[in-house]
């Protein structure tokens, strides 16, 4: 089994806010990340595909194809957008790194051309990231 990673970056705004909580509770919970008009991050997305090496191509997955799929289904929709307002696959989801990782997984899991989706990592800052492996 070999693990192949494609890295992409996108810039997006978000606001951490739970509509089921009061303004005071949201403020206490999310602090600066609850800023009403949002704030931005330069997100790093890492998509890991696992599989056997194809004896003909020498690939687990063709990274050009994987890049095009990630760009079509994630980057094109999220780059320079507001994750709470503009992005169809984030509708109704609090845009924490954890939830973005799960949402990206759900967008990509049935679109991987060979091998299988192993993990999705979303790095929000140099120090903070979330990873989802489908369970
Ligand atoms: Ni943030």
C-alpha cells in the first residue's frame, strides 16, 4: 500500500457561529473567530489517496487527474469565497477545520479515479489542522 498526497491552497473567509446558541454564548465559545463579518485564512488542503501501484503506469493515482478533481469540486468553489455564505458544500455547517475536512471528504470520496481516499487534512494555520479519514 502506498499513500500519495496532493496539496492545494485556497484563501477563504469564515465565521464560527452556532445559530442555536445566543450571541453571548457564541462570543464566549468562539471569541475572535465569532467576528460578525468573518475573517480569513490561507487554507492548506492535503488529500491523501491510498492504493496499490498500478504495474502499467507505476502510479497509485494520476496526480494530474487528482489535482483537476480537487480544483473542480473544492478549490473553484471555495477560493476567495466566504465559507458560511458562498460555498454549496458548506451550507448549514459551522466552518471549523474539522467540519471542512469532513465536507471535503464527502465531496471527493466517490470521485477518486484509482486507489481510495485515505484522508483529508485542512490546515487553518501553521500550527492547527484537522484530519478526517472517513470514520
Ligand atoms: Ni478562523
